[in-house]
C-alpha cells in the first residue's frame, strides 16, 4: 500500500537527519536553510518483533517485513502560502502525503542556527500551522465558488458539500486546523475529496538533546500544553542520538550504546510504529515454509480486501480465509495444535481482519 508520511518543519530542526536514520538514504544534512530541495523518499521496514517469533516457529526460507514510505520535505518558512522560500513546492509535496510528522526543535544549541533567532517550539508550530491553514483557506474558497455554480443547476448533493465547505472555511478563519472537526458519518468522505492539508493526521515530534531524551524538557512541556486540545500525538526523540546509533555497524554495538543511555530501543523504531498507527494501518501475517511475511492493510478491512493486498485475483475469487490469532499460533506452536485446541477459524467475506491475524486464503479464479 503506497501510503506516505511526510516529515515537515522549519529549516534546521533535524528533519533530514531523522530521515537519514529512518531510511539510510543519503539526504543532505547541513547547517543552512533549504538543504533538502527535492523531497527525498525512503521505503522503510516497520519493526515488528512478531516476525522473529513466527520465524522461530515456521523456519521459513525468507522473512519479509511490511514497509511504509517516509518523505523528507524542504523546510517551510513564514509566507510559504504566498510563495515565500520554497513555499509552493513544499505545499504541493505535503499535499501528496497521507499523514504528517511535524519535527519541532526543542533543544538549545548556539552552533545550530534557528531561522527565527531563538528556540520557541510553540511559535514554530504556529508558523507552519498558519501557513497550512492559509493554503487550505485558499483551496476551500475556490471549492465554495465552484460549488455555487453547481448548486444553481439544481444538484442536491452539492448542497451537503457546500455546507461542510462553509464550516471548514469558518474553522480555518478562526486559525483552527481541519483535523478533529465534528462530522456525521458521511462527511469524512466528502472532506477527503477537498484534499486539505490540515485534515491530515499529525504527529508532533520533539527533537531534544541527549540529556532530555528520556524525560523531555520545558520546551516539550510547552508544546504539549499548546496542542492539548488537538487530535494529535506528541513524541520525543533525539535526532543526534539516532544519528550516532545509525553510524554503529553491529547490532551488539548499538545495544551497548542504547544500554549506556538507558534506552530500550532506537527512537526511530518507535517513530516508525507510531507513523504506521498514524496512517490507520495494521498488519496481518502469512506464514509458510517458503515465506513468513507481514502485510499492510487499513484498519477495518474485510478478509477479501486483505487478500487483495497480496493479489487482486485473491480478492476477486475469494472463497474463504483460514485464520489463526497470533497469540494462539505462537503459544501453541503449530497450526495442528491450534486446530486441536479448536482455535482455528474459517471466515467468510464479512470477516473484519484484526491486527496480528495469521491468515491463509482460499480462492478460485
């Protein structure tokens, strides 16, 4: 599934450093604005300890993790909605992503220039929020103008679109992003058709120094307080630490380094999993002697839809899904044992796949 998370933020907040750690791509990282001119795209594996457990039971020829795309987008500055800096390019790139990782500088370092002269994460967040809101306001005003012409022709469906568009416009004029607004069950689909930037789910990523990576600091606390009313997540990471971890060659060296810092795992592992959740994704597994593999699906997908992720023929000719819960399979140790315990299920077209299901599909083309 080609879903993307865009890494955004002001210049010099650590976006490209984090992107390099996530993807091992060689994006530039330098102490000046607009280092990343074109968006860098990295396809990254999603860390999942369940694959290791499945591998130990099945002993397959290969193991294939699920993946997602991370896009590193050029730094935004005040006035981007009017084309300042790389504004138009930035806004076009971010519109193409499905969720936003907003990196915010929450560390002091006189050697790293801040585009506005001093560190103030709440102000920095608001700079980008305002630019995105202004761009969305421009988009929704154009939409309302086009709907007015359709409404005159007597199209009733356009009335509902127009009602939502007017509420969106009022919200943006108040300086409030679109995500989190109250809607009825049909309106989210209409909202998606507007292609608004501030309707995308967001994760605020606080980039801190090594000393603050466990507990945060006053900058992080201020940011958390400012976003308390938003439908958003806040996460702490130390980009410099992640860079140091990334430079270590062996697993053992990385583990020793993490232990010295009293950390359980690299922050990028947590970030990838959080981004995966942000995109409303989940995983199911197929497990055979040829291959143990993780597959990405949207939450709420039915068994035929999940089968279609493997191949469209699987969905078209779907007959049934044979399902084992991950916990049952790994606890009991084999498919035969799961069957003997009465926990092996045969599901039809209405079955909603749950995270961690171990599945085998029967189909007829």
